[in-house]
C-alpha cells in the first residue's frame, strides 16, 4: 500500500513549487551592493571563531571611501554562521552567483515548508496551511532576500526561528524534553545568524497570548509553559545581554541609518514607517526605498490616506476572527519582528522576518471563515487566486529590479577590467565619479577577482539618484592633486532641491561653504549664489598617469567613460 505524503508536505508543496518557479529565473543574477563587501570579508576570514566573528562589518572603509555618505566607524555585527555559510558556498561554487543564490533559495523554501507545518500545528486545516505557505513563499517583498546574496542573514535567521518555533509547538503537544532541547538549539543557532533571532521567545509569548485571547482550552497551564520555555528564554536573554553590553566596542550606527528614540519627531517617524510597512506587506507592487517615510512625513494628506488604508486592511483581515488564535498570533508576530527595526530606515529586507506572521494573519481572511472546513467557496477561491497572481507578478517584478542592479555592477566591473586588460598595478587609485550606488563596492569586487589588495576605490556620487545616474558629469584635471567635477551644461548646478542636498551631503541644513574631509581627499563645493556649480576634489596623493584611473558613469546604456589625468590634460581652474 502506497504511503501518503506527510501532512506538512501535502500542505506545503504548492508553495514550494511556486516559490521555486518565481525564484529560479534570478539565480544567475550578478551580486551587487553589499554582496561584494560581505563576500570579500568572508573570503578573507580564517576558519577560526575570532575570524568568523570579526568578518561581518558594516561601512568598512576598505570597501568604499566616499565623501557624500556619513563617515561612520565600522560597526561589527555578530553573524558568524552567515560568514561560515558564505565560506562554504565559495569553496563549493567560487564566485558563481547561481551557487550563492541557490543557498538563499533553499533556506527560503525551508522557511516556506515550516510556515505550513506551523499553521497545521496551530489548528489550520490543509487548505489553510497551504494558503499561509503560499502567502509567505510568494510575498513580493521576500524576493530581495532570495535575489540579494547579502539577504542570507534574513533567510538563515528566519528559517532557524521557524524551526525553533515548530519544535516548541511539538514539545507542547508531546511533552518530550528532546523537542525542548531542539527548540533551544535552534534558538542558539539563530543567534549566530542575526541579532533579531531573539524573536523566538517573543513568538512563544505571542502564541500563548493568542491562545488565551481566543479562549482555547489547549492553551495549557501558564506555569508549565513557562518552565518548559525557560531554556529558550535563557539562551536568548543571555545572548541579548552579552550582545548589548560586551560586544559593541567597534562603534554604533548613526544617522541616517539609525534614528535615536530621543530624536525629536521619532514618534511621527515610527507611525509613518509602521503604516508604510503594513501597506508594503498587504500590497504586491510596492518597492521599499530607504527613505520612504520621509515622503509620508512631508505630506500629511498622504500619511492620513495611507493610515486609513492600512487600518482598513488590517481590520478586514481580523474581522470576525478574534476567537481564532492564528490571526492573533500572526499580528503579534508581525509586530514583534518589526519592533527591533523601529529606529532604522524602511528597508525591504526587514520585512522578511515579519512575513511568516503576516502569512498567518492573512490566511484565515482568505478562507472566508475561521472554521476548519476543507473546501473554499468559489468567491474565496477567486480572491485567493487573484491575490496570489498579483504576488507572483510582484515577486517577478522585484526579481527583475534586483537583477538589473547586479547587471549594472557587473558592467562597471567589466569596463574597469577592460581598461586594464593586464591587470591593475599595485597601489592603484580608482576615482569613481557619478557611480551607481549599487556598484559602490568596486574595491572588494576587484580584489576577489585577483586584483591587488592595496588598490583603492573612492566614490563621488553627484547624480540626483543614488542607484541610477541620470546624466554624465564633467571631470577636469586641474593638476595631479586636484580634480574638478561639474554638471553637464544643461544641468547647470548640482543638488537642485534641498531634499537632494540633504540626501547626498547627509546634513541639515546644507552648508555650501563647508569643507568635507574624508579618507583620501578633501571636497570643497564651489558656489555661485545659492547654487553648487562644481565640486573641487583635493587628493591626498598625486595621481599617477600610468596607474590611476578616473571613471565617469551615466545610465546611457553605453560603456562607461574613463580617463587618466596626465600633464597634458591639466588646465587652469576656472
């Protein structure tokens, strides 16, 4: 007699097939943004505990030296398991992006299967668990964690949190200490992947709260539950205390990457960000820009409309289901997952850990009722189909977007290598003008491909957008230590609006008379009235005609322009 599939697999297989189908086209997407920096740090890290711990840093100046982003001390995250996974990937696949993305995809599929298994454990029937898995596996915002190599932190930590929670649910049902030990072990491993892994105790508490709100008889004695969960809480709490008090000796994040709760206007910022995140989770088309909340804060009418829309969607999802623990748990899970990111800008990666909760919140709403019936009504079936179709379209669209980011970075790399077919000389300086921010980590990209370890890549971005240069800047070589960067004649001046000035110069208000000192050079804005008409760069060392390069970038679909600054190109500074 043929054995039937396990219940979790029977519920999860449509989501696994769909998530794989929408992800596979992007497995060959080139790395971009932080990928090269993280890969280089992992590649260079020795297989020692200290090496793995110290490898994951943020804003490492050896990766990129730039004048128009805040100059912050390097901030070391504690993610040794992520670094180890990258080292294994590179040992198996080298720098082939298929191998790197495949690991992310497999972790995402593991999380998708666990969402189905958790939904079943929480009382959902096969169809309800299947919908929850589909909502998580196809959530468009989750595309970034699969396509962006650096998203390994999210998919790995979330998969371990889900595994720990599932083990906890089994432990509550079976009362076997072995499952409590397994949940504790998953919590410990998750803490080695990302700091937000302390979410697991919050999810356990949320499950108990949801069961009691719904007045379920299987909530269990609170004292017994507390004793059983004690090892998990001890591991998470001990890690949190150690992480906060003993590890942060290398600096802290600052504005605009971290907004202190004591900052004036923080409450409004948090409210706008919460509304925006809710709309992003419900919507299948939103792309999450880093400074999205700034627009809502600057436009009260838009913020009011977005707030009403988010509240209406949330009320619709919870309508008539307050006696069902599944959506209550989902809501509490989503809130708990987003709380640690409250002081940070709105970034799509942060939605990944909240997506399991959102799937559990929304799945009963698509059922049409909370009763465990097998069949969906025709109306609910059409609603589910239409929403999932939009999810697929959104996932594919975001995959195209992130693939293009990688293509831009690869084009930059190929053009630089084409300019020096024999390799770059040791000690080379690459001055990158108007370079796409997504390709800013050119230094580690080149070093990973065998270029000298001491080459330096300095970035000067003067376009109106970080990701895509909208015009080609003009670069004049004044002498071997001075370079002037000017807008094209039709542009007239840099930074046409205060928002652009604040974004690029990371200060409010803009002070055109200020001299910007960063590693490798000094930048002086040249002004004409209130306009910034040029940027004068004074380099710390003279340019070498045979060794150093100046590259100018624009999104015109052609090969990037490049030049060397030699004596024949020097001219008097206007």
